[in-house]
C-alpha cells in the first residue's frame, strides 16, 4: 500500500496548504492509501513524498493541487 508524507514549514504558515493536499489525496484514493501524514518542518520546506519518492517539491515545482494528486496516483496500488 501507499504511504504519503507531506512535509511543510511550520514557521511559514503552510499548515493549511498541507491539510488541503492531505484532504485531496484522501478524497481521491480513500482506503487505497495506508496513510497520509503531515510532517512538520522549517526553512521553507513543502514537499510531498509517496513511498519515499518525492512527487512535489516547492523548490522545483509549481504548486498545483491536481498535479500533486496525479503524482501520488502512480504510486497507489504499486507494489514494492
């Protein structure tokens, strides 16, 4: 099953954005994912990982909720 982590910068106030992504992933995939965890961070971090692979990094990618969900999609149901 798929494990997703959303690491977000606490001092930057990115909790709301992280929660939005978490909700989108859970609504799209439901029980097909084991967990969607929020991970606190700092230094401006906002990164989404599925099965330890980065699918979104704000340093390299434009923020697009649908694109992030699509990035997770390729990991849902994949076997390790």
